[in-house]
């Protein structure tokens, strides 16, 4: 098993992305629980799970920021065309 690749994460849809985040958080919790209870596990899997979770959350943040940016631009354009009255 190698480190998760960022290219694999980019191709996920928004629903798949949220499901993968939940799955990875559960996996990370289980690995930490195994570590705390001194059960056998592969210690490198914690590193991989943390990295994958960071990648998933980064993509989610980028997508949300781009969506917010598009909505703000639309509101600015509508305000310039006087479709939305300006608040004084």
C-alpha cells in the first residue's frame, strides 16, 4: 500500500467526497483506538489515513470556496445591473 495520490481524490464527485471523508474519519478513529488499547495494527496506516483525510478536506474546501466565489460574482453583476437594490 502506497501513500494516497491526490489525483485519485480530485476525480471524486461531491457525494463520493463526503462519503470518503466520513469513512476515513472512522478508519482513523479505529486505528487510534487500536493504538490506545495496544491491539496489533500497522502504524503507517495512521499516517496514510491522516494524509488522505487532509487531501479530501482540502478538495472540499477548494470546491466550496470556488462555489462561494461564483455566487459572490453573480451578486455583484446583478447589483451593477440594478437588479438588486443597494443597501444604504
